[in-house]
C-alpha cells in the first residue's frame, strides 16, 4: 500500500467517518424533536431515531477500526523498512 493510500484511509477513519456519524446523530436528535400527536407516527419516529443513533455508533466504531488498522499497517511498514535497510546494509558489507 502506498503512503498516499494510507493517508486517505487515515482521513476516512479520523475525519470522514466521524463527520458522517455526527450527521446521523444530529438527524436522530432532530427527528426526536419533531412534534406530533399521532401514536403511530410517534412510534415510527422513535424507531427511526433509534436506527439513526445506532448507525451513528456503528460508523464511529468503523472510524476507530480504520484508525487502528492504519496504525498497525504503518508500524508494520516501518519495521519492514528497518529490516530492509538492515538487510541491504548486510549485503553491502558482504560484497566488500
């Protein structure tokens, strides 16, 4: 994976997914504030607000998971880079 792709994943996990989660959470709150007297509408409104709230939580969790994956990949790439440099140095010394 290229660094630019890793950066895009980082942005998704740290910026875009949290922003989307916020949109769902705000929609749930706004929906709950809509006044209505009809019991069927109130039940539907509350159910939809619960779905939106759950979606917000799931999107937040996805953002965290993407962040963890990015951090783990970056660390593995860093270690691989160190190993590569060590091996390249060993090879250069053996040719002397």
